C-alpha cells in the first residue's frame, strides 16, 4: 500500500507543473480520466450488457431517451433498432475503442523506437532499409494502408490493431533516429565506445533514456489519431465485427435512422467520440507546449 501511495504521489508531483494554472488542459485531463474510468468499469456500472442476447427485447427497439423498457428500467439515452440500451452500448464502445487505441499505440511506439535506435547505431544498409521503409509508409495516408490491409486479411479486433500499428511506428522511428543521432555526437557516447561497451548496451543505457522524451510527447496525439482511425474504419464496416461494439460501429448502426428522426442512435455515440478526442487533444497540446522550450518561455 505504501508503494502505491508513493507511486501516485510521485506521478502527481510530475504532472502538477504541466497543468498548473491551465484550466482548459485540466478540464481535458479530467474529461479523459472520466471516459477512461467509465471504460474500465463498464461491465459493472452499465445498465445492461448490450451484446447479451438473453437480455435484449426487440419490442424495446428504437425507443427515445428516457423511455421505459419492458423490464421496467429506464433507457436514459434511448435504444437502437435491436433494443440495446444506448448508454450501455456507449460504455462498452468506449472500452473497446480505448483498448484498441492503447494497444496499437503502445506496440507501434515500441517498434518505432527500436527501429529508430537501430538505424542510428548501426547505420549503413540497416539504416537505409529502415528509413526507406519509413519513407514508403509516410508517402501513403495511414487510413488507406489500413483499408488495404483489412480488405486483404479481413476484419477483427486483432486485425485492426495490426492495421493501426502500421500507421503509428514510422513517425516514431524517424523522430527516435533523429534524437539518437544527435546524442551520438556527444562525448559520452565516444567514451562508451572506447570503453568497449557493446552497441546494444549503448542503445539501452544511454540512447534510449536520452531520446525517448520527444517520442513520449507525441503519444497522446497518436492515441487520439488511433481512436479516430478505428472509429472511421468501423464506421465503414471494415473495423471491429458487429459482435464487439466500438464508438464508430455504434455511429454506423444509427446512420440509416437519422432522417427518420431517430437521432440518438448515432448522435450520442458521435458526441462521446468527439468529446473523447477533444479531451485527449487538449492534454496533448498542453504537454507539447510544456516540453517546447520556446513555447514554455513564452508561457512563463
């Protein structure tokens, strides 16, 4: 328990200077934390499991917000065509959307950092291959590559994670290589090489800690982009399957009913998606400003 308290206190002390006095950024952080908490607790706080066929009733379909369901409970945000509670569906959709984005960004960033360090340390043909692969990737829109991959390998949570990883790693590899090359010009790297320290230890012990900070600053923005990309792919029908809800799929489910006045099926998940991305972008922008010496000096 003492270790947990220490870790929380240490994290608070590091985060506090970033957001101190910036109320919009604080609001964004609170909003993101709220969405994250809902996603984590969805199985316990959602009124129903919207994808459990045993609890659904087709007679409850297309009910507007604040309507009573057949079992006597209230559908606070209405229901869709299959009688699924929109509030519950949004909670579960948040859970899957954030899971996909977190996993894709974490793996993509890790791959990018490793390849960037290899390119900087090894040089030669290793650097050429890695950087040409980066150039090839950034020459195509990430969403186009994801669509091509999903069209070939099919849909599924694992497939869409792989597709999003492709869109994340390249920029991280390029930035890591740039930072590592700058560090390699310093005398302590020359001293390490003269001392006979192998390249892998130089990468892990010296280059990684001193090159990772700018990459980590980009992670919140990458997370926002991954959430938007997943929602876009799911809306187009090539993302997660219909048995595993995400915010993009929930928006697509109500697309055919908007003109008939059933606005809540698409609009409510859409507002949640926009709010989530906005909160992350506000936090990401504040972190970027804090870590930019020029912007930080102007801010002070």
